[in-house]
């Protein structure tokens, strides 16, 4: 009987040590999970703050309606890219602007020596500049070339040979 008791004692000690190792392993995992839980809670708190901030920003913007304009059968909302209408005749420039969701604003005539490739009645400058973004429906200022004084003929200038002095 004494042998059976010693054998049982050895089994219980082995089971106890095994249980102790399992308990330590569980405690390590619990510590790891608590650290992960804390980290996740901090991350969720930051995300929650970001959500609140974005919702406030969006609510403020809802009060401000985005600009919109109707072109033909479609409605353009927000901002649009300003097309390049430089060197285009005024009528064509106005049409291009309207098709892109913008309007022709102030139209200013400027007397000047016409650059090569520009005819009287063509656009020589626009504001805002081509390629920038502007609210839909906004106006683009156009500067139209009109004949002005010509520079005196310069023998070395190719432009002088082709100018139509009157």
C-alpha cells in the first residue's frame, strides 16, 4: 500500500507542476490580452474622436450648399476645372466655358499688338487661369484682343513682314 501511496504522490506532484505551468501560461496570456485590450481601447477612442470631428465638419458643410449649375440636361455640383480658352474666338470661348459648367464674366477689350496666332476678337487672357478649379457656375473674366497700334517695321523681325498695317 505504501508503494501505491508514493506512486499516487508522484502523479499528484506531476499533475500539480503541470497545472502550475498551465496557470502561468494562462496568466501570461491574460496579461497579453489585457495589454491588447488597452491598446485597442486607446485606438478606438482616437477613431471615435476622429469620427466626431469629421461629423462636425460635415454638418457645418451641410449648411453651406455646394455650388451647382445646369449645363444642357445635366447638373454640375462642386468645383470644375477651368478650361483654356486663350486664342479662341470670343463666341467659342463662351460656349466652351458654358459646356464646362462656368459662365463668361467681365469681357474686357484690350488694344495691343496681337501676338502670333491671335486674331482680333480672340481671347488673350482669362481669370481664373486655365487648369485651376473654380466653383460650378462661377464667372471667368475674359480679355479680348482688338487691333491697336503696330510696332514700327523691323527688318530683322519675321512678324513685321506678315503684319497688316493700315
